[in-house]
């Protein structure tokens, strides 16, 4: 029986390994992590992450050929294939701070693999890493040359949160990069054999190592660029009376452009887009390509602009001050169908409103008060570095309350901001909400999910992204 071990039981490691276990009953899969609470949660009825369909998959294979453990060294030593799916956040200190990827977690995983291995291993980069990381990992793995053969593969993950299981069941493509040597090709084939249990062969792409590493950064940069492009156009729509939904529809009808990923919003969030583009920018700068670096930097600048534009719109519409006013925030996760708040635009919007002394009442169906308070008290980039988690502005946090009901959040509020596109926000009783709000009652829809005309009929003053006022 082939044995797989995955280091890192997070949003990627957990779901990907659960799906491999489900689709490959002949393979034993163990997911290991240094975080005891995370592993305990994976072994309990309440999984550590909310992801539609995940519970089902885990229930079907846990205890059969899928295991979660903190005994990292034992399972690494026993495995034939080791996936490394640890976090690779943006560096907060030292060389490249604020841009470069922090590979501390990756390096410590690689050193541990080198220390405990007694047999040949295939080591798979599942985390998103800078191009050429495999070269560094190879050096670490072979530094004490015990005669063990390590083959490094790059197998980046393309799943999106909220649809992770669907994406893993039917991926657009699986990408595997390896060394172009006989042993390298053999390793690529071994990993291909795993995916071939359920992924059609023409969707399994093989490339050299550097192309695979770079394709992941490029794919995220292209995706984020589409959002910044439509968000940039949304600002122009507001200035001219055009409607961004109509423009995006018309533009996306061109089959060369396509209709997906053109929803204007308050800005993109999530743990990866910003981090990976900053990483790409840093790599370009290090390779003497400042023009290319500046091109991609603009995608982040427009995203920051979109978030601050939203805050400015709220404050300026409400007579230039929100001091002491209650503002309801519906949705805190970075997108619907996840409880993940990493880099959610809601953090910047709430911090902006708190800076203007608003009182904020937040409701999100999947995010706890603890998480929200922590997010709002944290410095930029510190969220993925557990050791730097120190609240920076405890007074701001007192202006925030979190409730478990949209009606409670909006009661007595002057304004209401929709920051996540949860389906339930589309069908709220807006008449009831209006009746219980201060007047004039404002709605700022950062996701374009409500019908502005219907809300205006009720009596709201409505602002939607990129739509006529
Ligand atoms: P995560 O923070 O949810 O999970 C990483 C896990 O690794 C944590 O549980 C941490 O405790 C563990 N870890 C860190 N160092 C370790 C070590 N030395 N030994 C054992 N465990 C260790 O991160 P994630 O969202 O799963 O992302 C992982 C990687 O995948 C990142 O590089 C990310 O860019 C990439 N990625 C993420 C997504 C996504 O949707 N979240 C999608 C594609 C790619
Ligand atoms: C994204 C990519 O879609 C995945 O392919 C990739 O694997 C992953 O990043 C990663 O590397 O981490 P994810 O961040 O989970 O996945 O979610 P997306 O659906 O891409 O949404 C990202 C952000 O963009 C969200 O805040 C979402 O609301 C926003 N968005 C998305 C828009 O504002 N408009 C759109 O049209 C689409």
C-alpha cells in the first residue's frame, strides 16, 4: 500500500487529503500538524474549517484510510510521498518584508523530513511558493546526505474556498512539475497515478519544476487582475452613470474574455491573492524586472483603492461623519460559504469606519466574535504569523459588537454595509430592517446582491458598487 503523509492540516491539506483518501481506497493518507487543537478538531465532529461537502468526505474515510495526527515525525518517516502544505505568509520583518514569502514553516518542515527519513521519498510542494523554491528545498533535504534519494515535485493547489470539494472532485487541471531526469520522471508518474484514480488524463499537466511553481503565482495574479480590472471600471461607472453589471456582462460575452470572475465588489480578500501577487512582485524586483513588478503591484493598489473608496462613500454619504453612529455590517468572511476571514475586505472597511469613530455591529453566519475581535486588533500581515499576534488598538475593539442575527445587527443603525455575499442576505425582510433603523436609512452594498430599486421603494438611500445613484 502506498503511504502518503501531508504536513499541514489547514484549508488545503485537510480537504485535498480527504479527497485523495476517498478516491484512492488503496492508499493510506495521514495528515499531520504541529497544532494539537487543529488535529483534535479534525478527529472530532466539528471540523476546524467550514467547507460545504467536507464533513461527508471526511466521515466516509476517517479511520479507514484517512488519519489525522500530531505524531509528525513517525508518519513522515513511514511515508512514500510527503505533501508539504504549510502556510507561506508574507514576511513581516527583514529582507523583503511586506512582499517576499516567509518560508520559515516550509524550511522547518524540510529539515524535519531530512532528519527523520530512512527511505527514499517523493516530496511534493503543495503550498504556494516562490519560483525556484524546489532548488532550496533540495539543498536542505540533501544536506546531510544519508544516501537517501529525494525527488521534489511541484503540485500547486488551485481550489477555491467555499467550493473546495467540488473543485477537488472536478479540477480544471492538476499540475505536476518535476525534474527532467529518469528519477524525476518516475516521481511525476507516481503522483500522476494518484490523481489518475479520478482525474481524466488530459487534465493532468506535467511541466518542469519552475513552470509549475510560477504557474500558480501567475494564475492567482491573473484572477486577481480581473477583479481589479472590473473594480477600476466600477469607479468610472459611478462617475458616468454606466452600470458595472451591464458593462461586465457585455464585456464577458466576448468568448475571448469570458463571463466568470467579473463581479465588481468592495475588493478581493482571502489568504492568497494579495500574498501571492506581492510575492510575484518581489521575485520580479529580485530578477531586475521593475516594470513587470510595477505592472502587478497595480492590481493590489486598485484593490486597496476600492476598499478605501467604499469607506469614503459611507462616511461622505452620511453627512461626512459616522462618529457615534451605529453601522451594521452584514458579512465578515472574505467570501460566502466559508468562515475564513484572512485578508477579508471587511477588516479594512471596519477599521476605516472605526477610525471615523463609528459604532459597529457585525453579523456573519460563520465567523465568531473572538475571530472578529482578533482580526480587528491585528497589524497588516500579522494574521498568518501566530507568534506576532498582539492586539494593537484595544480601544477600537470596544466600538465593535458581534451578534448572531441580521435584524439585531441592524436595529437602531443609521447605515448598513453588506460586505459578504451570503445568500441569506438576499432574502432578508428589508422592510422590517428599514422600520427598525434610524432615518434616513442607508444601505451600502459592497457585493451588489440586493436590488437597489426595490430598496429605494422601501425608503432606503442605496449605494451599490458601480451603479447609478
Ligand atoms: P493554513 O494556515 O490553513 O494551514 C497550514 C497548516 O500548516 C497550519 O495548520 C499549521 O499549523 C501547519 N504547519 C506549519 N508549519 C508546520 C510544520 N513545520 N509541521 C507541521 N505543520 C505545520 O494554510 P492553507 O490555507 O491551508 O494554505 C497552505 C498553503 O496552500 C499556502 O502556501 C497557501 O498559499 C496555499 N494555498 C491555499 C489555498 C486556500 O484556499 N487556502 C488554495 C491554494 C493554495
Ligand atoms: C483563489 C483562487 O480562486 C483559487 O484558484 C486559488 O487556489 C486560491 O485563491 C489560493 O491560491 O488560495 P479563494 O481565494 O479561495 O481562491 O476564493 P475566490 O473565489 O478566488 O475569491 C477571492 C476573492 O475575490 C473573494 O474575496 C471574492 O469575494 C473576490 N471576488 C471573486 C470578487 O470580488 N469578484 C469576483 O468576480 C470573484
